[in-house]
C-alpha cells in the first residue's frame, strides 16, 4: 500500500464526530461547535456528505426556478448595511409606489412562461400597515390564480397579518435572519434579532411555510457563519426554504468595500445548510452573477436545488434565464420543482 492510499484511509477513518439528525427530530439540536466542525471538514469530505444527504431526499438533477419581483421599491427606514433600498443611503435607488395589479400579473405570467414555479413579491417596508397587507393580499390571490406558488417578503408582520396573507393564498413568507445573533448589531441597528424571530413565529403559527436564510460575506467570522446556520437549523421546524445570499457590494452602502468572500467558503455554507436542513429547498440567491458557472455547479453538487432567476433580484443584477438554462444543460440537469423523497 502506498503512502497516498494510507493517508486516504486515515482521513476516512478519522472523520470528526459530527451529529446528523433526522428532519423530524425536534428534540436534538445542532450546536455551533458541531456546525463549525462541518465547515472545517476537508472540502471533498464535506461535499460528499452534503451530496449523500441531498440524494436521500431529492432528485439531485432537478433545480427549482423561482423569481422575485420588487412590487414596492426603495424608501425603507431601516439601516441594513447591505441594502440599497435603505432611504438613508445614496445608492441611486429611487422610492416607488406599489405596482398595480395588472403589472404584477404581467410579470408573473412572464415568469411562469419562462419556467418559474414560485413567484415572490418583495416590498421595502419596515412593517407593512393594514392597508398595505390588504393590497398585497389582492396580488397574492391573483398570482395564486395562475397556478404559481406564492411568496412574499414585506418586513416584520404584526398580529393577524400572516393570517390575512394565508387566506389570500400565500404559500411562503420570506424573512431572513441575515446573520448570527452576535454579528447582527454590526449590520443592522433599527431592529433586533428577536423582531425577526417573532415574525417567523407568527408566520409559522398561521400555517404559512417559512422561507428564511441569510447573507454571507458581510465581514462575519467563520464561527458566525456557523452561528447563522445553527439559528436556522434549530428553528422548530427548520424553514422549508433556505435562501443563501452572497453579499452584493453596492456603492453607497456601508458594506460596499467589504472584502469578497472566498467562493469555496460560500460552497461550504451551501453544503452545511443542506446537511443540517435535509429536506429544505436550499436556494442560490443574491450574488450568483459574480460566482461564475464553476462555483454554481459546485453549489448544486453541495445540495443547492433552487435558484432565483431573471434580470434582477430586487434591485441588483442576476444571471439571465437563458444563461441558467444553458448551464443546467451543460451539467445534464433540468429545471423542475425538487420534490422531497
């Protein structure tokens, strides 16, 4: 036996003890230490584990196409350091009124014709008013009537809002945790972490599926990335949909000059999300335009099975639909709703 073979066997036999919990086991919890241990695995070992988990629950060749439309852009009173829609930052994004129903339906039909199965509507609010929820409910009902899954991201929700949206036909509500609790205050000061958790609890209590993820590459530490995944994985139950965003550095925002994240670290984040949330749809979201095809392919290998497609993701660029279809064709993959096995 040569030295290389001996090293390979040693690596295989000396894997760190990392817990792997069943998706329906709500008594066990992922510690930050355990998740950090996953991040520290050799890259081939981590991807092997993630792909193994992925194949246990999904067809690994299917990728969901979802699209996100900003139905009310800019003018947000929050100070999220990554967001070009914050009113206090000079980013060139102008505040607009809510789009009319016919405009939203036109966009939804175009998305559906291009292969989208989920349509998400975003509005730049801190907390929508009752009248705002009524208007969004009309949009949700109309889009649902097209046969699309519906999703909305509107900020923090007050009591009763999630129920109104549910009754209109909302399938998913997106409210990202953004980052780990101990880094959150470095990015946002106009709300606290518990505000986000409270909104997710209201959504879950109303019977609406949860879409919640975060942003990496904001200057957080390696352990804080593990902390974000721990917060998501320990929600009871964990989100059905987990968007992982790579920071898009927008001029005029406080994070514009943040050093880019190592792309392999982003792939690691996808893999760890897949292992800790086996049945979630793990979505490549913001930042895909800067990744390139090779990194996106590694993300699919690591367990990503959903993407946002289209010209824009709210206010930042996104690869175009044909480029996404071409990439999947080159990889021998196809668009389609990834059903849980």
